[in-house]
C-alpha cells in the first residue's frame, strides 16, 4: 500500500516537472525566434527589401494613400511589427506592438 502511494506521488511529480520543462522550453523558443528579437537589425533609412530579408516575407502589404510608399506588417504569436516606407522604398517608421494572438491572450491570463 505504501509503495503504491509513493509510486503514484512520483508519477504526479514527474508529470508536473515535465509540464514545467515544456512550458519553459516553449517560452524560451518563442523569445528566441520572435520578431522582436530580429527587430534591432531594422533601422530607419534602410530599404524595404533589406527589412524583408531580415524579417522574411510580410504577412500583409498595403499601398499608402497618394503614393506615399507602402506598409509592411509581420505578425507572430507574440508581436506585430509595422514598417512604413517612402515612395523610394526607404524605411520611414518602424513600430512593434503586442499581437492579439491566442498565445499572448493565454499568457496574459496565466501571468496577469
């Protein structure tokens, strides 16, 4: 009876430890591969083509009114990056905001 209880307790502890390791690994993976980690390599004055090489293909591309350039948007599970370009494809402004993703909402719910 006592041996059975110890085995059950060890199983529960092993499962909890595995979950903690899994969550920690997931957070570290998201942090290492997020848009925000690559964002410091983007600077005002670069070309939009250079930004695409660093961040990959944009999720959304929109033409700005009056032919003032384009808006490129990249989105991952944690961040949204918007890049505004001028008509000659130079970066005018870069913004980074938290994305509205299920992962972000879950993390804000778990860690308020």
